[in-house]
C-alpha cells in the first residue's frame, strides 16, 4: 500500500481493470507509485505539438482530471482524485487520496514539457467549474478564460491547458461515454456515503473513478483528429465548432477581402454606437414565446392535439429575409412600408392597448407601461405602453392587440435580403448530417446542438466585462473598447433579432389555425385543431422551403421537412399552471415539464403512483423535498478533521440540497380571478 494513499488497502489492479472493461489500462496506487513506475523516457519521446491559437498544444498525449468529494454540513472536500495520461494507446491512471499531490504530478510533467518549447498538455475536465473551485488556491493559474465569475471555460496552470468537455459536448459524461464506447459505472458508486481520505474503497469504486478520466481523453482524441490536426483549431464550447466552420466559409467566400468585408459588416449591420447596440439587444430582441390561455389554467384538459415545428429557427434562417443594409431614417408611416422587401424598427406608444382572443403577446419587461393588467408576465392591457418593435413584431401586434391610437418615433428602414451562403451552407450541412443520423436511429444530439448554435451565435452579446483570477480571487473588470469586437464578426445582431421575431410569427401562424388554443412553448402548440388545417399550412411552408432550395442551389430532400408542423399525437390529459409548468398523460405514461424541478426527481417521487394522484397534486401548493442543489462557495484554504482524518481544503463548492416549491404569483392568480369575472368579448379561443 502506498503510504501517501492510505485508503487504498482494498485496491486490486487486475480486478479494477476487469471491471473497467477497457484494454491497455495501467493503474498507479498514488503519486509515489506513479513516479517509481511511469515510463518518463517514453513520455518525452512521444511529445509532439501543434500550434493553435497562440499556444503549443501537445496532441500525442492527452490527459484528464477528476475529483470525488464529500459534504460535511456546509463544507466539501476531495477524498480521492484521478488523473489519466493517455499515451501510445495506453491509459496511465493515477488514483490518489491527497489533493495536494496533484501538484507533484503537474510539476513533474511540466519539467518534461518545458524542454519541448513550453508546450502545454491538454487536460479534459467534465464540468471544469467544479474542479476549478477545489483547486483554486492550489494551482498557479496563469490564464483563465471565463465569461462570468466562477464559470471558467478554459484555464492554464502548472503546464496544463484545461478544457471543459461538458462545455464542448453539452452532454452528460454517461452520454459521452456511450459515444466513445466506455460505460460510466454509475451503478457501482453510492454518492450518499460520507468518505474521507482514509475511507477504504472497493475495487468497483476505483473502477468508477478510472472510467471518469478515460471517457474525456477518448472524447478529446476525437476533437484532436477532427479539428486540431486538420484545422489547427480546438473547440472550447459547443458554439465554437459551428463558429469556426462558418468563419472558414466566410473567409473562403471573400478571399483576401474578408477583413474588409468584416469591417463593412461592423459599420453597416451593427448599430452606430455601443449604447444603441445595448438598447437593441435589451428591448428590440425578444426570445421565444411561451404562454398559455389564461381561461384554462389549472384545468384538466382532455384529448389535446399537440403539434411541433421541425427546426423552427433553421427554417426561418433558410426561408425569410433579413436587414442587409445600414438602417436609416424614413418619413413613411409603418403601414406605408412594403415589409416584403423592407425591414423597419421604431419606438411605438400605444394608448388603451388590449389583447384580442385572450392571447397576450408582449412581455412586460420589454416595455414601459402604465395601468398594466399583467397576464403571467405578458401585457393583457395597458393604458399607455411604449415598445421598441421590428416590422414583424408590429404585424403581430396588429393581429393580437387592438388599441385606441398610437404614435411612432425614430422609425428606421433597411432593405431585406436572404442570409449569405456562408451562413446557410454550413448550417444546412450540419442539419443534413443530423437528419441522416435521425433516420438511422443514431444519436444526433451533437448535430442538433451544432445546428441550433448557428442561430445562437447571432444573438451572443458582446461582453462588457471579463472575469479573471488574480492570485486566488475572482475579479471582474471592464473591457477596453468592447464594441471593437464588431469588426471581427461575420454576423449581424439584427439577423438574430429578426430570426426570433419571424419564429414567433411562424408559431402564431400555427396558433391561429387552432379552434381551441391552450398552451405554447417556443415551437409547440397544445389545443384542438383539424389535421386538414395544419396540412394546408404545411403546404405553404413546403413552398417556402422549395424556393429557398432553388435560391441556394440545394438539391436534397432531407431539407424538405424544415418548418413543417409535426403531429405529436393526442394527449389524453393535459394541465398547465403557467410558462414551462405543465404535465401530460399519454399512452399510459405521465411526463412533466416543471421549470426548476429536475425531471428525474419528479419521476422518482411519483414512481408507482397512478396518474390521477399526479394531476390532483399538480397545483399551486405542489412541492418536493431536497430535489435541487444550490452552490455554496468557500474561497478559503484550511484543514478540517473528520473521523480522525485531516482533510485539506483549497476552496470548495458545496452542493446543498434544497426544496422545490411551485408557486403561482399573486398577480397571476388575481388576473385569472379577474378574467373569470369579466368575460371578454370577441372570438374566444377557449370555447
């Protein structure tokens, strides 16, 4: 037994390797065992690096780091860590019980890599933010890239380049393991046991630890083969994958003039000033529409038709027209502008504005209003309301609101056109891969997120601040001249603003087909509608896709499904209590979407119960005990004694179980009572 690895007295390396089920694994019982046995001469010989993003990254050796922790009251500590050095097809895995010993490993490896022009070892960590907090005061952090405090995306310390495999994959380690052919041995590990560094561990538990560092290196191997060696690029987020592909297409399209074109985009397809940009992103940009008909909140609804749009944002980007020139002032009135060829934006003030058909479209936080009747965060009525609108949103206002009068200020126009090919072609190529995998019943989560990232890039806000670690403290600082970022872009924020506007329009095209409307969430509708009506709408959508295929010279039938309303079947019972708070009973199974409540915990709570109990208990008093986790950060370093064992703490993130309670706001409850008392005139979607 390694003297520095006190709890390892049950370790049987042969048994552990057998449980893992992976060939070519060598296990080291603590750091001393590794120092004595690791083939350092082979390590030095194997080092080859690739220059990437101003870094020399070793691509022939991949590492991965992971820790296991225990919570004692409001403190957590590491009782075992595991580190994998994947070299020449062999996993060299260190299992050690003292966190400080990881520094010995990193320093030993750094001395070797320094001889190779200070190249960095890539180290995969699945959820880097968690491990980072426990090592924050232990390692010498040279560079930390983070969009916000305590959320590092990459970091450099002690000769290691840490990347977050979760940020890149957006998948659980278990799902990544399925892709690389290694099972995460969750069933072999009981998280509820309180362990210290002296607690003996079983071979099954050691095997679990090993798999948690085998999976990331195999995933990174794929990234190296697909990106680093071919493109001299290593993705660090899911979005960075499609961004790289699209930017490469942009450079190819414009050749030597791509920098000039990027500057033109920054000058013409961005707002004039940074203040205007921030105003546009706050008030002109609106996200997805998620809302329900207030007349049926809390009711058990039977035989509900459910339709869902196929790739709503991709359809919009593929078929609709977007602002393609600098916005300029106009003397025209909104109704005088041909919105088929021209986009507009402007500030509108409405007087005595009220919702038609019990559908409140606008979000309260997007407007300045007086005398508001609030429908669960939407404007049902306002005596006076000021709103910043696109031409698409104004059209939706006309359809779903009525008013006594309105004024418009600062109206500006821009010619519309289709999105450039360098945006469309990479997006459609990714979509085709997704569709092929879907047809072959293969996992397509990665491809789906890659496709969706095409839109996400357009509305990624220019960061005003940056977060970094100075010493052992997180510091947030103002960026110098952040708006200069627009000159490095190849996308326009207006394109993203109009994508969501058009997508809401397409959603309401579907809602307006329904005889009875209950609820909608982003790209789906629940209610009652005839199949013939939806088929007619789908025929129009197909013609739009057909025209776009001709324009972009795309001849592939797999694109034909874009934007189609897909029938998800009839729901036997449906009940909703507000945005993203609903349950469905269909085909003998209850499913629930309850914002803030983990689905797995909900299912576990009602395991073995009849659906009637679930529907009756799904109300304003619904609650579950200890189903969520909140982070409690401690940035200090100290030692504590637990069961006679001294535990080192170099910062920690303690996950505290908390209760979930579903509570409808008092304002919403009062609104429903008011609505029931005052029956509104006009077409009633709830009849």
